[in-house]
C-alpha cells in the first residue's frame, strides 16, 4: 500500500506571499491531520479533516487554513507568510482520528 | 506551557542494553498515549500506544508503562539495536467532544534523541 505523500518537499517563499501544500493520504484513510514542526516547539497540531469537514483545530491564526477533497486528498494554505512560519509541515492520515496516524515525509518551508 | 514533557533531549545506550525513554504529562484528562519514532528526513512512525485503562502494553522489543498517579509514562526498548537510533516522540490525547472516536487531537512532547552505540 502506498504511503502518505506530500508535495512539494521543499519550498522557499518570501515574507508576505502565500503557499499551498498538498497531501495525499493512504488509500482508504479518511482522516488527514496537519502538523507544524519547529525545533523549539516540537509538533504542533494545526487541524484535522475527516470526510471533507474540519473536525478539530489547533491554536493557529486564521492565516492557516486547509481543505479536504472528496478523494481525501488535503491541501493546507498559509497566507501572508511570516518568517516564523518557516518549519517542517507534516501531514498524517489514519482510518479514524488520531489513532495510529501514518505520516508523510513533510514539506520543508523556508520564509525569507 | 508544555502539557507533554520529555525532559531528556538525548540518550545514549550500548547495543544490547535497555533504553528507557520517559515522558511526563500535566493534563489528567489525557486518556490515550502514543510513542512515535522519527528518522531524519522522514515523518514520524507509529510505534506503540496505551490506553489509560492499562498500565502496560508490550509489542516485541517495545514496552510502554503508564503510571497515572504520577502522570508518567515510559518506553522500554529491550534489547536496543543500532537501528533504533532515532528521535522518539511521546504524544497524548484527550476527548475534545462528545464523540470519543472523532473528537481528539494529539499533544506532542519535544522528543528524545536516542543513540544506540554498537
């Protein structure tokens, strides 16, 4: 079974721009969660989508948004990028919620 | 304030010996705990989990112990192998809504980097 894929793997953006990251979950998984990983803060939960609906949300500003399509693929958008948004963004899929999530390799975003 | 704490940023053990990774939490509402392993340039990989109704769960070389009164859990790896060298994350979950299966989110520790020396 193919794993979770994330595109692109690396991104360099300028402050003020916006960015869209993509995640394709494991086939059959309906839950997709997004995390931000930084050295000082560890993994911070952004949001979870299940069957195209946002089911849970972390404590991030409204500049961070996401969506899920009918095929369970998910996108995350960050608008008006700030230097502090530089991080590894991880996507995880599971059949049901947070139990035994399977992670993709992440997208490394650098904001200059 | 970190609700899940892994107080040892790094740990070094000899091959064949036991590795013990520790995790403390502050939220008494956490009722499900997971350990993940992460290699460089890869996403975390699920290792083992434990529900708060248990105090021990074992899977091969990996055992997780939960001490609810102390709000402490630990991951034991026996015997340790060089391939176990990775960053280990502890994560905890609580129910955030009425539907226990659907309304949960994970709170993660900062990780412990384990080095197993041949």
